[in-house]
């Protein structure tokens, strides 16, 4: 009897020997690791791209950093100008001679018995290079 059972089992085709869910499971097990590796690489590349080119990426950060340096230079220049102007204001408040100098230069004021003479402003002359005497 045992011999007869073996012959019956061997006579069935191999295609039917594994069930469809089992074949699907085997296929998933074979394909899963390479697919997961490809997905992991793609995800890593997307994260890298976003970190370099994205909305707050490395390129934008460098641009903002350069803009920050430029604005800090402007702020420093404006602070120096503020300090210079404050010193000038204090000088004008405390020194009457400084007020007199400004009044003469800007407003053309004169002291009694003083004559103001204005000379014409010098115009830039076009000079000929040496050795071209015509």
C-alpha cells in the first residue's frame, strides 16, 4: 500500500505542487530586499537634494549668510556715521567758533566789515599727453 501511494503522489504535476499564496510569498521574499534597497537609496537622494537645493537648503543658507554679512557692514557704517554726526552735534552745541565756521561756509555769512569773495569753481581741463605738442 505504501508503494502505491507514492506512485500516486509522483504522478501529480509539479506546477500544482506549490500553492499560489506560497509562490507569491516566495516571490515577495526574493524581491523585497532589492526593492527596499532601491527605495532606501531613492529616499536618501531625495533628502540630500532637499538639504542642498530645497526651500531652506544649503544654497539658500549661503545666500542668506552673504546677505547677513552685507547688512552687518551697512549697519556698522551707519553706526560710525551716527557716532560722527553725534560728535559733530556736540561740537556745534559746545563750541561757538564751530558754529561760525559752518555759518560762513554753508550760509555765506560774514562778520561785520568782512567781504566775501567767491571764486569760480575750477573746471577739469583736458590735458594733452606729453610729447604730442600740436
